C-alpha cells in the first residue's frame, strides 16, 4: 500500500463542508478509479491534513489519469473556498502539498 499526506490550510469552520464534499465524491467510482483504499481528513489549528492510502506502490499515475474527469475537477473547484495552499508563494502543483515521509514502521 502507498500513502500520501497532503498538507494545506483550511478555513476555520469548514470541516463539515469539506467532509460533506468528500462524502459525496467517495460515493462515486472515483476512489476506485484512483486506487484509493482509504481517505482520512484531519484538522489542526487552521491546518488541513488529507491522508490517502492507495492500492499498490504508487497512486500517482492513477490520480494523474483521473484529473481530467469532471468529478475530480468539480471537487477541486468546490474545495477552493475552504482549502488553500500551505505556502502560496511556493505552490506550483498538488505535488508541492505532499508531506515527505521520513520514517515508517509496520507490525510484522
């Protein structure tokens, strides 16, 4: 399994709406199309953490293929009033919002 952690800023009070948007999105076939196995959203003091687990080693290729789907474009647009880049001065693409894992442990 492969995991991505997206870090961004979230408007205070937006958690319910963001959860609703993803709840609707996740009832479609899009998570399966992207290989998403699990999605978890976290908020902490104006920060947004989006943990997404994928089947296989890398979900990047499947996400890239899904980016042209109107549902992917739609949720991206719907999230804009609620979610903003952590550092707008350095943000060029969603890859700039991915946290870099520097340690991993799993039970054997």
